[in-house]
């Protein structure tokens, strides 16, 4: 049986990586997709495959990716072998750009979107606290924070991560564990 592909989306600093790590620790059958990124290998944070820009373009040419996109001056890719990761999983979590969600919905059957929320003040504090980006990069990321979700997504669930991380993890587990019919009532869970 294949688990759903669950996109974790939201502004930079909202806690996507933290929530994903917490979910994977809470249930070994919740798996994380390792993205390919043209980011320096030593940047830290999530586990990703670091590649150079020419290496990334070669992977695109070889049609290795189910999805790929650009944001914050970086290229990101989701390899097609995500399908193997779905076998026997409760869910495969993937950190996606909001802009790529309509394409993702066409690529994956049983595709759900978790839209994480927090105020601008909380985002600014968290990005500064994390210390991965320069002040200028943080300003650019905050400017992008209000990017709306694209229209036409069939299964979107809004989850607040302004408070304790564990509360967001518990809310997302309920969404993942819901039967497909229940999961298709996003507004009831907003
Ligand atoms: N609920 C929470 N309470 C307090 N701190 C949090 C919470 N969630 C995340 N954080 C902290 O906020 C910072 C940003 O979190 P994280 O890196 O997970 O965000 P992100 O959405 O993945 O960001 P980006 O898109 O830039 O990678 C981290 O330092 C993390 O420890
Ligand atoms: O603002 P949008 O387009 O939704 O997201 C853009 C990108 O920013 C984040 O990247 P990172 O994890 O900070 O490198 C997300 O993971 C996504 O890939």
C-alpha cells in the first residue's frame, strides 16, 4: 500500500523542517523525502543532497525529478524515487514551494497539503534565531511570507505553528491518519 504524499508548505521560518522531523520521530512509518538542492553542503538544517548548478541541470536533463522548482535563488528537486518511499509508508512528507503545488497535485495520487501558519513577528524571530541566512536574506524571505496558496488544490489543511511544536505535530498526525473521505474536508480542520 502506498502512503499519501503530504506537502508541508508555508513561509520561511514557519517551522516546516521542525514539524517534519518531529513527525518522523513520532512514527517510523512517516518518511521524509530528501530533496536535491543547489545549496552548499555545509548549510545545515534538513538532510538534503547538495549539488552544483551544472549537476542539477544534468539531473533535469536525465529526467530524474518528479518535480523541480526555483526559489530564494536556489534550485530544488524531488526525485522520482519518492514512489518507492511511499510503499508501506503512513505518509511521505515533502517540503515544497507553494508555487509548485498544482503541478504536484497532477503528479501524485493521494496528495495532501499542510499549510503551516505563524505571524510575521514569529517568523522574523525564528529566522533570526536560526541564524542560517544573512539579515538581507531574512528580509527577502519575510517579503515572500504572504504568498497565497494557488487556486484549485483539492486537499488543503491549515495548521497553526505559532505555539508549541508538539501541538502542530499532533494536528498533522490526525490529518495523516484520517481516512481518505475525512481528509477531503479541509475547511473543517482549518
Ligand atoms: N513551534 C515552534 N516553536 C518555537 N520554535 C520553533 C517552532 N517551530 C520551529 N521553530 C524554530 O524556528 C526556526 C525555523 O524553523 P524551520 O527551520 O523548521 O522552518 P522552515 O519553515 O523549515 O524554514 P525554511 O523554509 O526557511 O527552511 C528554527 O530555529 C526552529 O527551531
Ligand atoms: O516561498 P515558497 O515558494 O512557498 O517556498 C520556497 C522554498 O523555500 C523553502 O526552501 P528552504 O527550505 O528555505 O530552502 C521551501 O522549502 C521552498 O522550497
